[in-house]
């Protein structure tokens, strides 16, 4: 990471998972990745599967399989996830990358649920 990128990261307010990422995951990911469905053997209701299956590398966005699966490939190739619907917006990917870089803290008592 460049010095300028580090400065920008430090200048931003830390990502609040409950406020910034939980609603996105509930809306975009839980329809396929929740305890009762677990497509790809992954539930995103809690961080348990992310950690157990090594989908997340706290502090290391470049090593996080989750981020790689959501990021478009070379030449704008469609990302692996989501399978259905539009890919995540660049701003959402940036937020996820920042959250991972900041240590991927998920509040212990927070269990995500699909919004109806």
C-alpha cells in the first residue's frame, strides 16, 4: 500500500460494521448465504463461516477470498459473486476493503437476518 493510500485510510472515519456493512450484506448476500441455505457452504449471518473457511484475512484485504470473489476480474470481467443481480458498486467494495484493512471487526452479538 502506498504512503498516500495509508494517509487516506487514516484520514477516514473507521468503518462501523453494523451501520455501514450489515445492511448491504443483509440485502445483497443473505438471500443465498444464511444458515438455512448456505450456498457454497457459507453463511454470512455471523463471521463464523468467514473465519472457519478462511474467506477473510483481517488486516489483509489482498489476501481475503471474500473480497476477491466480489471484485470484477481483468477487463471488467464479472466477479464470481453475486451470481445473480448486479455486482457490488465500487463504493461498496471500497468499504469492504477498508473494513478488512481495519481488522474486520464484527460485533460479537450481531447476527444478520435477511430483510423481507
